[in-house]
């Protein structure tokens, strides 16, 4: 795994590079780069499930691990740190033995949750049509 993905506490990329690809950009491209980075983060394979779970109230690491099928402990840890770094999750550590850690969606994440629900509803309404379109496309483009 690259240093960029494993060191979430590292310094922010230089102001004139796009952190996602470390590609130089002009000042006019800065906004597009930031938007792409945000969409990449919240649209990631694991982020949506974590944000949905945390939007229903505080959730513990082990609950997330059980709830999100197929995620490794390492990937869960990295994704939680990135979402916390982006201001979408708040992490609370309780001084118990063993330590109890809870993650709560921030107001910004709760606003995003509304959009995720709308997107999920759209996907559910159109999944059959999309599957049929893929089948037609594949039939026309095989060979």
C-alpha cells in the first residue's frame, strides 16, 4: 500500500498539486481537484456503508466490522481515519479497559447521508433497467 494511503496523519499535499494523483494544476483547476478528491472519498467502496451506519447514531468499531461485509480490520481502520480527517466522523474514546471507541456522524456527514439515501433510492428504482441495458449492450458488442 502506498505511503499516501497508509499515512493519514501526514502533511497536506503541496498547494499546487492534486493530492489524489500528485499532478500539478493551475489555480483554476484547484476546485475541480478538491471536488474529485471528496467524491472519491465518500464514494469509496467502504465509506458509504460506514457513513450510513454512523448516521443512525454512535457505532463502535466492532459493530462496523460485523456490519460491513468483506472489510478487513486494516481497511476499516484506514477508512475511519480518512473519514475522521475529512470531518465526516467524530471519534470518541472512553477511558475503559479495554478502551471503548465510538464513531458518530458529524452534521456534515448527516447532510451527506440525505444525498446517499436519494442516490440509493434512485439506484434501487433503476437497477432492473440498468441490468437490462447492460445485457442489450453486451449482446450487441460481443465478438
